[in-house]
């Protein structure tokens, strides 16, 4: 009996899974450019934790100035991490 798929990839022929929807597939750039999806997935948890801390401080009734004082470093570090992950800055160093 022959397979109906003509894929060269044995994993795709065996499971019929598309790499786009495979959770174990590596996140790599399609054309060697920026990989925004990988960068967003890497930075999102840390940005959420940082913004959650700001909301928690505001909820405790602390002065809003102190709660928003930690906001610029959170945003700066998230932006810096996004740029590093999206441009594969550390790719050649491993």
C-alpha cells in the first residue's frame, strides 16, 4: 500500500503534521530576516510578570509614582530582549 503524501520529511509523512502547528518544531526564521514570533514568545512572559508587579503595587495602595517608577526599566529590558531575540544576535556565539 502506498502513502498518499509525497513528502520527503519522514515525520510529516508519518504523522501528517504541519510544522506550522507542531509545538515541538524549532522556531526559526523563514528567510533569514527577523524572527518576530520567537522574540514575542520569549519576551511575553517577562513583560507580563513586570506589568503584573505594577498592577499589584497599584492595588496595594502604594503611591502611583512608586509603582510607575519600575515601569521604564521593565519596558526597556523587554524591548532590549525583543531586539536580541528577533535579530538572532547571539546565534553565531553558540
